[in-house]
């Protein structure tokens, strides 16, 4: 790990070999949530797995499914066991259950987000 307490300037490319840009969020029952799970905004701003089709509260997908690990994680906090990275952009696989209709789109706010499907 590299740590800097000031500005960092790079005179070349920074190459991140993993796939997406994610942000850590507080997750209800984080130990039970698998990568690829579609997450919705629950009580008090804590994310929880979606439990219904066409859920308009979708916040994103837990990063790390299908071999697509996050390339960068925003708001990472040390020793927080109740947090997981949620994919914000780039490649991400999503899981679905029988109650969810397989789709290549996740409804999120006013626009649809395209997902890669296995």
C-alpha cells in the first residue's frame, strides 16, 4: 500500500487491472450479501437486498461478481465489517432470483443502468 499526506503527481498512466469504480456503503447483514446482489435503499440510508421485481429503490449492485473486482473503491473505511463496495460504473454482474425478471437493465433514479449478463 502507498500512503501520501500531500499531493501526488504521476507523469504517466495509472492502470487499474480490475473492472469497476465502486463506493463502500453501509449494508444490513453484510456478511450474508453476495457479490452481484441488487441492493436497495432501506431504512436510515442502509442498503439491503432487493426483494421484489421492478424495485424503484435500487441503489446498485454489490461489486465483485463474475470475476469483476473493483478497480477503485471510494469511501473505504478501515475495520468496518458492515460495509460492501457497490458498483457505480463500468462492468458488473448482477444476480437475480425467481421473483426478479432477468433483465439487462437496473432501474436507478431517472435513468437505466446497463449491466453485463453472464
